[in-house]
C-alpha cells in the first residue's frame, strides 16, 4: 500500500503521523511511504532521517494526498486537507467529529474511509490510541494550571504545592479516567490537595487504592461538583464519552461562585468541552477569562511536547496502521477493534455517538458496506 504522511498544519501542532522508526516498520512490511518535506521537523526528525528509513520525500501535502492509498496524521484534517481526500482513500488520525459538523460534512462529501484513533478499542474495553495522548494531556494539565495561576497570567498568584506553613492549591479533577489519573499524579507529586470526582464506585475504589489515601474521592453528583468547584483553585475537566460530545458539568452560573483567579483546564475540549463557558484555544493564545475565572482550553495539548507525544502515539498506532496497510478496508471488517474506530465510510456516518451528537443519520457498518 502507498502510505502518506503530510505535515500537520494546525496552529502550533508539531507532532507527526509517522516517526522515522515507524516508517521503517511499514517499509519492512513491503509498503511505500511518502512524507511531506519537513513533516518531522517538530520532533527533530530531518528529511534525511526519513530517507534513511526508506521514505520518499515530496515537496507538498498535495502530492501526499494525491498519491497515497492511506493518509496517516495526528490531528483532524483541516478544511484545506479534507477537500483533498477522495473515495476509497483511508484516513487514519484523530477526528473528534462530535463537536465539529463542518469537518464531518467535509469527510462525508469526500467519500473517504475515516478511522478515528479516539474510538479504536482493545480487548479490555479501553481506548488504546487515545490513552497515550490522554496520559500526556493529563500531566500537561497541571503544568498549564500552574502557569495560569501565576498573578501575571490573571490567576490567584498561588503556588500549586505551597511551601511549609502555607496552604497548597486545591485541585479538583472531574473524571477518574486516564486523563484524570495522570493529572492527579502530577498534582499530588507537587504537593497539591487533590479531589477526584467520578460516577463509577469501582473506579473510585481503584483510585483510592492507587493513591493510598493521598487524594480525596467523591461520587460525582450535581451537589458534589458544586461543593468542590466553589472552593477549588484549579478544576481539571477530564470527562470522556467515547465519540460523543462531552457533558457540560459546570454551568456559566456556577462560575460566579468560583474563586476569582481560579483556573479551569478543559482537557475534554476536543469533544466540545465539559464546561459551559469553554471554547477551543491554541498554544499561541491558550487562555481567556470569564467572570474572573481563567480558562485554558487548548485543543491539542500534547502538541506542545511533540517528541514525547509522537513516540508514544506511534507506539500505540503502529499495529493498527500496519493491519490497515496489509489488508486495506478488509482489516476493518475482520478486526472488531478497528471496526470500532470507523467513523465515516463512503459518505455515511458509521459511529452512532457521532451521528447522534451531530443529528445526522447513522449507518451500521454492515449496512454501509453492503
């Protein structure tokens, strides 16, 4: 198969779909790989590194899209990219379609086959291609919160871990999944006072055992969210409903009762965000203020550490990408976990939660592929 890797064009996105090491694996499996010039610059990978791995370097993304059977990216295609996709072409990347109707319409119109990293599953019921970036984003969320808390950033002027004799920051993490767990680890390591809210009692038990009493756990109800958010210095939004828009758990009205200069970090912003006042921001302009509360809503947080992120992502995506290269669309029909990743097929939405979020018709894959 001809596999193409365009350079990422989202603002301050430095990750790359395939590292040179991953390219070697594709080439060793008998596939050809075409990489856009300077696609790996953000991770320090030169065009020569890619050539030595067996890739062909081309001057433009247009050449990549025009000549490849499968496009491997990191972030969702931008308008200039989805117009270059075509029928029978496979797109393998993060999509996050539920809050993005324009992208969804663009992919449907292209006729391509789009497989979303964030909905591919594994035998344990997890999301193996989302997990590595969730780990990175969870850890970065605390770094971002620490920066936003500084007075010159509009925050309370509070050090997350405090110092002896001074109260540390109170950090509330809404959601006890991968993002929430890694955010809590970072916060606890810095000495913060941490509370995790989740609606799964078994998960709360696991977190209690994992942190050995160093975090508070609470069952997430409207009352509990209000009580915790109103006294928090930092609130981390780490809620995930696979494929669907994130539920809005903190309303605009609640902001007026939050501490002035407190910080919201909405890691769920890729799926629309879990705060009513959230809107996507970029690394170039990451924060804004509403009712005295600082909002950090960068939609590609792991892009800030592209070397770590690209390596972690490629470790996870490689087996699935090779399966697609080896078997084409047949791999989707044969592999239940890749099938779960299929969001768009020849002009039809094949992931129910995405279709319902967008208010568009849903076509089961068996029906769409018939």
